[in-house]
C-alpha cells in the first residue's frame, strides 16, 4: 500500500483529501505544518507528498526546499497544492521542481489521477 504524506493547515481540506485517498486504498499520514511534514518524512517515510503552498510558519515552498536539500528525502515526489492563482507563485514553485502543481479547486478525480500517475 502506497503511503501519502498529506500536508495542509486547512483542517477541512486535510480531512476531505485524506478521506478521498484512504478510500482509494492509500495509507495517509496527515500533517498541518512544514516542520511536521519534514519530521514525518524522516521518521515514517512516504511514497509521495501532497504539500500545501500557503501555510503559516514554514511555507510549502520552504518545506519543499528542505526536502530537496535533504539527500535522504530529495527523490520523494512532491505535488504542490495551492488555492492561489498567481503567476509569481507558480514561477517560484516551478523553480523548486515539484512533480506537479495542482490547484486545490481540482476535485477528487484529478487528485487521485495525479497521485496514481506519479506513483505509477
């Protein structure tokens, strides 16, 4: 069973996305912060990370920079999720080389398809 690390400070979005993934047969680890995500990756590992862009404290892009800088974690696929539609944000995130940038407005079918595609 593939393990998905789901990171979002929005509790409702976190719970809804986790339900979708669990019903699709994935093991889900939920975190609400960048720091929590890094600790979970170090301690539990994950096959893919779904990472919110806008979070208080450590942002999604800061978290992704840390993941990419960590030799042990750098190859973990990361999908950046954002509720914002801003070219500057897209350019910043793109420079960090996530596997995909996914608008939060995309629903269950798209989210599950992206995860399935990346995990092969």
